[in-house]
């Protein structure tokens, strides 16, 4: 038997699954759109999803746990509906009964995954959203070497953004044009960011995560792949290429809370470098008080050196790229762009940043 859950909690969970079906998955993952809608109307499945810790998104964690098990058990009937697993055309039947049966058969294994794993989707496509910010910072600092600190770094792949190539659809390739990984991003709207036309020097790379992923561990690699939505086969290929790059030059990853580790990470960055602290879809897992504390750490550290604090986060109004330049203890956030959460497109919204 699954644990008893209050009716109000089930209703709240159902609303979250419907939101993902209607907003996040629609037009991007037809399979997850159907499955999320099915779970939203299924009290037994909602009770299973209720085992997700409060800090984690239950929809993504449940679906990641299921795909993780399918990747380990490829002969399951449900696997036929997953393009990331099966190369054959998906069956025309409704996938939800297969999904439900699989979940209930493996409910205790799934509960263990829900209570011990984290949603750490490592989307390297987001580097295409970060590149214009690095170019902007480099132009402001006379191309000083950059010191990078990634808050919520997962496996650290986005710390290696300068090792990838970028195609924004304007006939020019940016970044490391010889890289095995080429990321594509559509530029939307009337404004255009100033993209760096030369390689930017990086002095140091540090990642901070509660549970940094060690990509030397095959199971950790499997979990990262399981968090990618089923139809996104190109994202899987990009992940594999980025892992190859990382294994040649692994960055320094620190395990623990950014609230504890960030002050020392800042102190350890080389002097006479442009200090860049950033986040990509990690702040949503922090409480408002913790986010305020994090801002306070950066503010205090900026009393003696400039700090560029930027990132990509989303809410019900969309997904946004923001930048704050902290100087002498103060910083003001500026909206730079709207974006696709996986880096498929970028809409620059600021004419000039000073």
C-alpha cells in the first residue's frame, strides 16, 4: 500500500501535473504531455508522486525515475513509447495504461528513487544563452580572464561553455569552432546580443552542488540521460559529446551548500580576473530566505571586487536571462533576454547594457 496523502495535497499535486502537461510538455514532449495528464486524474499515481521531497519537482522526478528504470530494463513494453530508448516507431496505443502498470509494479523502487535522487537536468544547450553574457562581461572588463563559479553545477558541463561551438543562424560559428559539440540557438525579436567573435580566456572553473554528479560513474551518466525528455534525442547526443569534452578537462566540483561554500570559492578565485557567479535553473530549489542569504554573500564579497551574478530561471510568466553587476556591496538586476529553457531560442530585450 502507498502512504495515505491528504486530499488537499493530492489536488495540489494534480494541478502541478496539469500545469506541466499544458505548459511545459505541450509542443515539446507529446509522451510526457499525455502521461502528466493521466497522472493528474489518477489518485493512486498521485499518491506515488507524493513521495517526492518538497524541494523537488514531482513531475520531473517521477518521469526521470521511470525512464531511468526503463534504460536499465530495455525489454519492458513501456520502453517502446520512448524515442530515447527505442528506435522503432512508437505504438499507436495509449501509453498511459502501460506507464501506470509499470509504476505500480515497481512502486517501491520508484519511491526509493524519489526520496534519494535529485532533478539535476544538465542541459548544455543553455550555454548558448550564457555565451552573450560572457561576451558582454568581457567587453566591460577589457577582456580580463574570467573566473567561473557555477551554483548548482550538477556535473559541471556548463563550466566548459568555451569548449563548445555555437550556431545562432546568422552564418557565423562562435566559440571553439573545432569542438565536437555544436549548439544551435535561434535568435528571435528585433534586438541582437553582441556575440564574442574570439575565444574568451578562462582563469578558473568551480562548481558547487549539494550532490555533484561524477561522470566517471556509469550510473550517474544514466541518471542524467533519464532526466532528458523522451523525444529529445538531440539533447542526449549533445550530452554525450559534452561528457567527452569534460572527461578531457574536468573542472573542480565542490559538494555542499552554496551558502556554506560560496564565500571560500570566491576567496579562492584569482585576483585580476572578472568573477562570474551564475546559476541555471537551480535557485528555484532554494527558499526565499536562502536566496536572500546567497545575495547577501555576493553583496558582501563585492565590497572588495566587482562580481557578475547572472543566470537563467523560469516561472509561470516564462524563462528569463538576468544579470547583476555587484560593485561596492550593491547590485541591481537587469533583464537581458527571454529564452527557451533548453536554449533552443533567445530573445534579447535590452538595447544597451552599461
